C-alpha cells in the first residue's frame, strides 16, 4: 500500500522552478549542471548529451537493483518501481512550475522520476559505503554533489522515500521502511559526513534534497541572552587604548547596517574561526567582543551552494524574515567592503584563500545580497547585528573617553 502524499499548505514556496530571475543578475554558471541533470526542467536543453546522461543513470539503477536481487529479476524490480511512482504522477507535477513542466505522456515523467530517484539513492549509498567500508564511488563526488545541490536539479523528496522503501539493500536492511534512514544518509552525503541526522526538533516536511540541506545548515533558534557590557568596562577601555594607534578611524558613512571588519577590529572586536559545517552560523559574544565566523573557502562549490540556497529562498517567495542565507550574504556584504577587510580575515583564517580569491568571492556574495534588496534580516542575523552595533557604540564611547581624559 502506498503512503499518502503529505498535504502541503496552499502556498507556492515548495514548487521547483527555474532560477530565471536570479540568473539575469548573478549569472548562470552557479545554477548549471556539470555532469548530471536531474528532474524535468532541463530535459529539452540542447546543450546536453542526453544519451550520456541516460547511460550514467542506467548504470546506477542496475547497480542499485543488484544489491538485493539477481540479474534475472531486474525487469521485475523496474516494473515495481514504475508502478510505485505511477500513482504519484499528479502529485509530482504539482511540485513543479506548471509553465515549465509539461508532459504530453505521463509515462515520460514516471520513467524520469525512477531513473533520477534511483540514481540519487545509489550515489548516496555508495558514498556511505565509501566512508564506512573503504569502497570508492565510480563518479567524482565533487561533480555529482555540486549537481545535486542545484535548485533547478531537484525532485520531490517523497519520490526518494517511496523508491528507498521498496529497495532491498542488505547492507542497510532497508526493505519495507527506512524513511528516516534515507534522510540521515542523504545528509551524511550532502555534508560529507559533517551531519549524520536531521536536526533535533524539526518535524516539518522535506521538499527535496536542497531543502533538507537548508534545514541542516540553518542555525537553530535560540533564546537571546541579555547583553553584558558594564562589568567589563575597564578591560574594554584597555583594549581600545591599545588599538587606537594602530589604525585610523573609518567614517560611519561607509556602512549602512553595521561597521566593516577593519573598523570593528580597530575598536577591539576579536575575529575567530568557528568550526562547524553550518557555514552561516555566525555568533558574537558581547562579553569578550569575539565575533566567531565559520571558515569560508570562497571555492566554486561554496559559491554554488550559497547561490542555490539563496535561489530557493527567493524563487519560492519565502518571507524575508525566513531567508537565512540571503541574510548571510547581506551580512558579508556589510562586514567586508574592501580588500583590507579581506586581508584581515584571511590572516585570521576565516577566509581560507588568497586575498584576490577572497575579494572575488566576496563580490559574488555582494551580488547575492542585492537580490534581497529591501528585505529584512532573518532573526538570527538581526539579533547578531544588533549585538555587534551595541558593542561598537559602547567601544566608541570608551574611545572618546580615552581621547578626552
């Protein structure tokens, strides 16, 4: 018996569509597949060697089937997959923009979902085995992973769940269940082992792989602690006195929301790399003036990941107060305004690259920030910036006290 498709609210933020609006501003390189296309949005793209793509997926489909069946049973298992997904064709079409996803023959959609879904499942299993049993996958993980995180390259997660639930994988004992296991294996793959399960407390729906990754990378909501300034006045004053001769003041007209990195450093803020896979999990400790920022490599993969997380938040019309990665891009745009800021963060090992590469990466994040022009900050970043600004104002008063004492 097939599981009922989860009811979703009548809002459009779960539909998968092209990132056309963003492509016009940012460019298309961050949204195009390198090796494998997934889903119906690119099926008529003339740039693709369709036969090559089908051959790759066919190999993975066969590999998945042979994990728990003899080669003589392949046809029977494929028929089982097709019948399973056939009853979900209408629900699957509802997950895509109707103007961009039209099939004259529903069987074409069903076959595509089986091929794509089984390909993804087999890639995930091979990665897990490679990490736990010294088994190396045949495809380059960087190419495949960077394709599976594309917003335009998604398929509904319930497709993966249904296929996984009827797939026999002796190494995992998955037959007849394993839905939670699939989520955990997918996260293990997408985060390269950094996350092993869905964050505790999340009980909402999962729309697709990129949405699952978004859930894992977001900072969990926390009760804000009261800001502490007064007990540390003398310590802050001493740090400001040490800093005042090292750098010149930066005019407040140079920023709109918060001071840039070099100005914060001038007034005693410490910058420290934060070891976490949640690359947007920036925190500020107002008790000692430490701004902790997860290291950012500014590599093509990280730019690609951030671009598609932003695309999902914007194209699916999320409220601006829920756009975590839009807010992250806006935060970086305010924090890093010159190559001097970049050089300081490279020296602090927050930007793991050269100054030139870091500056190019920051410019990319600035272009993402402009997509959210006029939007509010998500709550985590709103509270973070408020805490940094209050600390800065207090340090400025201490600085004036030094000059006029």
